């Protein structure tokens, strides 16, 4: 069970979604999981991304969201690991209300 779950508008850009996660992390949480879903509001289904965080005072503050596209996920993970990034999660999320598969990484420093 996550310490904190935040619903993020599925119509945001990838950069806006990443920035929303960083805001939560700056409160002392580490992103653990990000997945798409829907919520009912006013009789309509709204597309959202559900971000799960764990309380962690030693969290990795920098996030990198990489669109998978036609790339091999293991290749991307290896490349990012060589650059000091830690793999957090991957899967389909909503980006501007379109399903997009992303890999999420975190690290200290720029």
C-alpha cells in the first residue's frame, strides 16, 4: 500500500505529468508506481494517471520519463543505468488523453 496516491489529469503533457510527480517528491516522497485509470465525475469517465508514492527522506529528486516507442526497454534501462539513473516503473499512462508507454527513472543530481 502506498503512503500517498495522487490522481493526475490524463490530459497533461508528459513534461507536466513529470513535474506534478516532482512536486509530490519534494514533499519527502519517492515515486513508486504510475498507471492509467479513469474516475467517474458528473456521469463522465475522466482519464487520469494514478501516481503512488512512498515516504522516503532519501528520495531521488530528479525524474526522467522516457517514451518507449519502438525501442527495446532493456536497452533503455541499460543506457540510463550507465548514466546513474535508477529504474522506478514502466507501463502505459495517459499523455494528453492518449495511451503512451513510458519508463520512469530517478537519480540524485542533474
